């Protein structure tokens, strides 16, 4: 499955692997937040390390995803960490983080999973 979730402490980890649609991401996030094992006010960490679809995303796709996440922010802790190890995904996510800040939702981009997790739990 290209978009999966799991829980780690108070974090919902969304892993994006290979090819997937924007709807796959939204559905997985909704499913994770509805899961009975989901913490009451989780943080969200989205790992793009193994994503191939990110290379086909436009800036408008990123803005659409930010709007989608913003509409759900009452269901999580309003902080999102993104892991993007390669330059193109990292740059695209940095652009998305600026738009996210304008929506009142703090997003940070990291090159490593460990640093993203550390930021969320700090």
C-alpha cells in the first residue's frame, strides 16, 4: 500500500511510498485520526522519503493538501513535521510550509526522521 499510517508515542506517522494520489493521502490521514488507537491530540509526521509521486506534484497540489490538512487541524495538535531527504521534495515542501504558516498551521521540514520526531515531541 503506497500510503500507510502508524502510531509512535503521540505521533501519527503517514508514510508515502511510490505512486499514490492526493485522495490516498487524505483518506489515510482521515482513517488514522478515526482509528481507535489514535492518541487524543496527536502530532502528524509525513514521511516523503520513498515517495515518487512528489516529483509530479505542482505547487497548486501542495496548496490543496495544505488546505485539506488545515480543515482537519482541530483533530490533531496543529503541528506537522515533514521528512523530505532529497532536494526537490524538500524545496517543494518548504514552499508548502510558507503557505501553511499563512493558514495558521506550523509546519517544519526535515531531512531525517529522527529530527522531525524530536521537533514534534519537544
